[in-house]
């Protein structure tokens, strides 16, 4: 084991994996919330270090209007339903707006689509609109480009990292 796997193994931390269209929220300091293979998808991390609550959503598509039934069963599939679901659940677990830290990653342009659908751009636009309407701001981001990313939230330290090309950096 090298790098991040060593850090996780030594500290006893356990991964809580956020699948595509998934939402995971925790108050367990022994967890590392992680999502892999962010291309045009959007991942939003939120945490409140005072309440000890953190979470992540991995959204595929910007708007739920294309499949309302799917949005009901899998709100994390869409930015316009996944982000509010993440935040509402965190608030119910004790997070507060004034202590909330938000970080985002993903929204890449995939080369093989020739930018035809602009999913990444649209995911980012919907996120910005939701945050603006709710008077929330991102603390940091790793958005756009043509790269794939892995995003991690270390619940014990509230560090958020993004890994691209095998290199992990703090977000």
C-alpha cells in the first residue's frame, strides 16, 4: 500500500463510497467519504465541523425534468434534486448554514462526446444557480477541464482532497 491507502489503513478509517447518483452523509469521524471517476458528473461535498456532519453527492445530470420518477427514487442522479437532498439531510442531522463548508469537483468535458451535450457545463451551471438562490458559496472547487477526478472527505480532519492522474491534492 502506498499513499492514501496507507493513511486510511493506519488510521483505521473506513471508506464510505458514494456511487454515481448516490448520496452519503455521516457523523462518524472514522469515515472517509469518497467518490471515484468524476468526469462530466458533479460531486458536491458539504460539512459542518461544529455539528460533526459531512456528506457528498455524485450527480450525473443537471435537471430532473427528464425523468421525474427516477428523480424520486434516486434524487442524487440530478443536480437539481441531489444537492437539495444532501443539504436538507445534513441540516436535519444538525448542520447549520452559517457553519457549512461546500466544495465541488467534476464537470469535465469528455473528449469522446465532442462537447455535444455539455453535461459538465450544465451540471456546474445548475449547481451555481442553486447555491446562489440559497445564499451559499463554494469554498473551493476543481471544476472543468478534460480530466477524471476522485474526491475524498476525511471526516476526522475535515480535509477534502481531489486526485487526478494519481496525484492527491487538498481542495
